[in-house]
């Protein structure tokens, strides 16, 4: 059967008070300790095929379990699961003969190569909550660790699973919790934590990747895949943005945001209007909340260093850098507050709920995906080329709007790229990338001037910096005409030969 649950990170300091939230009133807690061993081959073949195998003890009861399939978008976890009782701490692979496990290469020899990879030990408190007659959810608070020879990682999470009635009721209950307790939608399973330890994986920023679209997909299926891919990338960078000062986490998180917003715009024809409008507005607000942090990151790491090297005012440059650092810390804290806010959690829940609903069919699914993609790219290309003819003469605000149009086209091209000849797509993206790069440099210079207004640098340094920024903007703008000519002449990969 398919397992569908919602998973949230819970700050450790909120564990003790969680049981007293109003949504759990009247439900009696049950406490147990869980011990689980996870098994795989030395080369982690099960993990490579999106499977996890565990042997769990709860009290005196042993169970072997196999889970299959990727999940985690927006905190929604939906995987195939096979759970079977065992008389003791042993695994019988023959009981999985009708599962995807039996289709693995060398499946008949798998039992000889399985080893314990990591262990999970948690104290679990559960509540059975009746939302209405015939509809119940189980809420679990897990506190513990995942461990192996390489170390340990703490676990503090909430799981909500439907046990009777309407499966989507888990979202209704989650909405009751959000706001009364600090919850953050989590895409990370206990198995993923364990494999991170086993592989000694170090946390690093994750570059968003387009969904693997196929020509036979319906347009609605492509919309689901594209939005899910963007959310997965967003969540993959959230923990780093919270815990680290590395500016690349914020950068990649914002790229993921733009990919989601782009997918919502591109596929708006097949999305429910209310859902599309809500996601658009919520993510726009989140993008604004992260904008100051990103602007200051760019100023501190890319704009200010070359100015400081050549300005001839080292003391003034150090003083300015210190003020920028203080502003960065404040902006990052504001960004973190938004990331941990109920508003952001509700946005992730709204997307997860949409993804969990049965896919629609018929007219709502759209027509031929490749033709749909070609039409979207064609119109964006035409608009950008027309507006870019006089890019060198545009005022900064108009150039910024042109930059946004270029980004919209870039994300549409990359999102649909798998549907068209790869070499032609790459050549087109290169031409488009030149435009984005110089529009970006010009915009960074304009933002730099704006930031200087509130940083009060020494007069000599300010004069030098403003002159340097103006020259950078002029140099970038001067190249735009040639870039747009190349884009206009680039092969239209979306047109039929």
C-alpha cells in the first residue's frame, strides 16, 4: 500500500510543549521507544534505486519494512511500503518477492551482500486524533538520533499520517498546528539522514535542476513535475540558509524560487486559478523577504572587494566593509525569520496538497506538450527580442524589467529543454546567458549605488565607488546590442524543421 504522511522539523526547545497544543486536546498520548537497523549493499544499491530496507523493534515486536520511491516535496512523503512481522531480528527477502526489490539486478544474491548501514533510535509519542466521525489522523513526535560509525545526527520531527477516512485530512490538521507551534516542512527522511552519515556527505548548496519532462506527458503532469522539482531544490537549500553564512545557499534558494514562479506562470493555463494566484503571491512575498540578503551578499562578496583593492582608501574601505557585514547579518536574520514563519510553512503545505491530489484528466491536462512548450517559448522570445533592440538606451528601471523578461525566457527554455534537440537548446541558452550576465552586472551596479546611500562611506571612497559602479554599468550596457543581435539570429530550436 502507499504511505502518505506529512513531515516537519520541530525545534528541540518546542518538544516539551508540543503535547499541550490545542489541536491535540482530548487525545491521549502513547509512548514507545523505536529501534531500527537499515540495511543495504556496500555500494548502496537499494538507495540508488530509491529504496530503503529496515528492521524495526517496537517493544517486543519486530518488523521488516521496504519502502520504494522518491518523496519529500513540501513535506509530503508518499512512498510504496511493505511492512511484515518477524519472529526475531531477522530479514526474509523471500517475503518481498512481489515488490520492486525482486526486480533489482542480482536480486537472487542480494541476501549475501546486505549489511547494516546505520541505526535509528527514537522516543516516539503518538496521538490518535479524530477530526470528524470516520476521519482520523495519527500524529507522532520523534526525538532521538540516527547513528553509524561516522557519527550521529539528531532527530526532532513531527509526522502526521491519515489512518482512517479522507487521506487529505492530514493537511487540514497540519493547518491547525501551524502557527501554534514552530513547524518547518521537511523533505528529509530518517533513511536520508542515515545515508548522509554513511557517505560522509557534507552539506553543500544545491543547484536547481529542471524536471525531466518527456514528450508523452500531459501538460498538467509536466506542471506538477516542474513545480515539484523547484520545491525540492528550494527545500534542499533551506537548512543551509538557516545554519550557514555561505551566500550560495541564499543564491540557490532564490534560483529555486524563480523556477517555481516561472513554472506557475508557464503552466497557468492548466492550473487552478486560485492555487496559481496564491502560490504566485506567496512566493513573490518570500522573494522580497530574501532580496535584501542577496543584494548585500553580492555587494559584500563581488562589488566591494575590487573597489577596496584599488580605491586608495584602505581604512575607509575596512570601515565600510564592517558596516556592510552588520547589514548583512540583520538582513540574513530577517530572511531566516521568514523562512521559519507560519506563512512559509503554509505555502509549502498548499503546494504539497496540490501535488497530493489525484491528477486531473481531459481538457484540464492541456494538449501536446511539445507544441505547448514551443508556443510559450516563441512568445517570450519574440517579446524579449523586441524590447531588447534599444537596450543600451533604456533607463535602469526599464533595464531591470528587461532582465526579468530574460530570466523568464531562460527558465522556460531550461524547463522545457528536454523536449527539444539538446545541442540547439544549449547554443540558444549560451546566447541568452550573455544577455543575462551583462544585464545582471548593470543591475548589480545600480543596486550598489542604492546601498551606498544608506551606508554613509567616507566622501573620497564614496566618490570613487560611485564612479567605479557607473563605469561597470556602462561597460555592460555597451555590450547588450551585440548580445541581442546574436539572440535574434540564434536558431529557433522550438520551430519544426
